[in-house]
C-alpha cells in the first residue's frame, strides 16, 4: 500500500469514529489551539459557534456539556463531551498519531510535556491575569487588582526572554519539530499582543524568527 493510500485508509477509518462536533468560538485563544492542531493533522470536523458575548456558554444546555462554561468542547460519537483544549488535542493525537504533535520517542514526549506545562504556567496564565486585572473590558465584572496586572505583565516579559534564549538552540520550542508546545505558545503570544499589548522586544531575534515561522504555517489561520 502506498503512503497516500494508507493515509486515505487511515482517514476513512478515523472518520467513521470521528467526534461529532467541536463547540468553538473564533475569538477564543483556547479553541484556537484545537483549530490549529486539527489543521496540522488535516482533520476536519463540524464546528458550532458558541456566542460568548451573549453568554451562551452559561446556558443550562451548554453547562451540561462543560460545567465550567468554557469553549472548546468536543462532542463525541456516544453523546458525551470532552473539555480542555489540551485534553481534546490528546484525544485526536490518539485517533490519528500522524504527524505526531506530542512527540514520538519517550524523550520527545517528555520535552513536549515539559514545555507545554511551562508555557501554560509561565505564559498563558500570566497573560490572562494581566488581561483580566488590567483591561477596562473586565472593570466592574470582578474585583480587579492593578498590582496583579503588573505582576502578570512582568511574568509575560520574563517568559519572552526565556523563549528567546531557548529558541537560539532549537528551531521549535520543544526541539527540532513543531509540536503542541508551539501551538500553545503561538496562541498565547498572539493573545498577549492583542489583549495586553505585549510583544517580543526588538532584540529578541530568536523569538521573532520562531513567531514568523509558526505564524506562516497554514494552520495558524485556522
Ligand atoms: N483551560 C481551558 C480554558 C478555556 C477557556 O478559558 N475558554 C474561554 C475562551 S478562551 C471561555 O470559554 N470563556 C468563557 C467564559 O469564561 O465565560 C482550555 O484550555 O480549554
């Protein structure tokens, strides 16, 4: 069987048991992770937009799918649901391992996990803290603490420095191959620019080179 033919067979058998639907939102940085992941895998599934501005995520029908009231949510073929962007991506990785986005060898898998956790805690979390405690959009919706916004901004800047150093030696964040760690970082770097106006410093050439490369992949537009 040729590579293309075996790819088609794989896809057909996967399609038979592909999840039913992705509950999505075009502005969600977390849902974007899943959209990029699926684009890298060449997987297409139906999507339904959840209108976050109108509070659809807090409707009883949506809370029954994800009690946290957040997108993304994946509806499975047996009528059950999966939430959390990374968990959803891991599910697809198991359904369709190629191309591997969580690493292949034990060492690669651990490196992707290590960097994914660092990006989640060191970048994704602080960006959201800076945004929620600093943006007028959130004023009056909860008790904003300006000092926390500043702490978040400082953590984002220091993570940019860390990434710039790492990317001096690696083409991608977890090593030589594009991985989930790049997807997580891309979504947070773009969100940091849009939501809190933080971007790489002029001298952070490695981070800029990486950002240009990952943004240029077709999946980045998903
Ligand atoms: N840890 C979750 C975060 C999901 C999340 O924060 N989703 C946001 C959009 S980016 C959301 O649905 N917010 C709606 C709300 O909180 O009301 C994941 O990775 O999926």
